[in-house]
């Protein structure tokens, strides 16, 4: 989440700008414009708020990675019409961030490119099965009062149903 954004900015040698106030789409756009922000991340609800308010994107923005939920095609189209360079993404905590993201020249909000360091396949139920160097090694499940470690053994079966074609991921929904 938020710490990951700051960590990536630090390692890339970039300045990270924060909005410490309660979410306000107009204030957000003003901060982005004043700080000449080039990249940011939002969740679909925030994109919805921006579109509902009719806020035009600051000219400095080059990419807005949208995660944390599905970016429906109508919202993607409306945001793009206001100049917001929104890029739908697919990621999860177990993957330490993104697994697939739209390309900058995407014309379809539903087609995401699998990032080069990930191998994604599907099982018999069309669930995404991930492997790659950023994958967590395990998770813990609570049973009664006890916690049990569950190892991933290099692969993690998600609860997400997907189609994979030519290293492009099409999200179908939850299993």
C-alpha cells in the first residue's frame, strides 16, 4: 500500500509527495499540479470521485496506476476523457504489489500486461496461479486459538478467476 509507494520512490531516487488531509479530489488534483506530479496511484473509488467532480488532469501526470479493485470500462473511459492517464492494474499482497498493468497505449480497460518477472497460469477452475521472485513464501491461517504456517512452495493459487492470452491477463472475477 502506501508504504510500498514511498519505498519504491526512495529506491528510484524520486520525490514522493503526500496528501495528509482527508481524501478530497479537488485538493488532490491541486497538489498534483502544484508539485508537478508525474505518477500516482489511486483506487477506483477515488477515480470515481474525480470523474464525478469533472476534474481535468494536471498536465504533468504521465500515469495513474489504479489498483485495489476493478476499474470498470465506463469509469476508465470517463477518466481518460478528462485527461487522467489511468492504468488498471492487478496485484495482491502475496505478490508484494503488481502482477499485471495496462500498457500506456491501451485502448481496452480490461487488458493487462503481465509484468516480466511473473509467471501466471490458470488451474482447472480458471484461478490465477502465480510464481515469481516477489512471491511471498507463506501465509498464516488461524484455526481456533492456533496459527498455522502454510507454505506456498513457489506457487500461489489465488481466488481470482482470469484468462491468460499472450502474456495478457483478463480478469473474470472472484472464484
